[in-house]
């Protein structure tokens, strides 16, 4: 069995796989071209057997980047949490906040897609809303109930139907 960094990364990978499938469907239907930015991994081996793998370095972009039919760009960062009462801001790394700032110099369509696994809910939240919460609050997490104010509860992963582009 290969150990991939930690259990939360495996769970996040399952969520990203579901998103990637949705984005692939968009591409096939001509609705958008959205693709996953690959993460470069360091692989540790014992002989020919892979025993561990972990990210080599921080990504130069967020998780997904794409182009909409109107020519506008769109960027997504996918996050998942088992927490039922809040979303820990520690799930977002400092460099990801910096990336949001940098990307928003070019495009306004920067979103987090946040899955509350235990509640079976997924929220679409503009990147700026997350940043503003972090900067205006002393909290280390965003209360679950706050997502009703800053995000959109998605009934499915058909992200484009929840975005005004």
C-alpha cells in the first residue's frame, strides 16, 4: 500500500476526482475548458516498490484553471473538511491567499469549492469572500452558518450553473 502524504490528502483527492469528472464533462459538451493543475510529487521507493509520496513544492496556481465560452478565465481551489461546525482557515495555505490576490489582478472569477463531507454539502465561495472573512475576523475558522452568507450551497457539482459569468 502506498502512503500518500496523509489521510486528508486521499479524501481531498476523491473530492477533486469528482470535480475533475464534472469539468471533463463541460469540456466534452463545449461548456468550458477547465483542467486540474498537476501537483508534482516526490516518490520514495524501497527497491522498485513505492512506499510514500508527497508534494515536492507548493503549486504555482490554485487547483483548477479554465476558460469559459465567453473567453473569460475561471480559477477554482477545492477544499474538503470533516468538520461539521466550521471550516478551518488553516486548510488554506498563506501562499494560496497570495495566489488569489495575484490572479485577481487578471480575472475576477476565483472561487473556492468547499465540501463539508459529514454534512454532504458543497459550497461555492468567491475567493475574495474568504480573504475578507480572514482579514476581518480573529477566528481561526469560518463558522458553518456563515457559509449561508458568503457562499452558495450547490445541489450538485454543476458549478457553472451557480456562477454569473
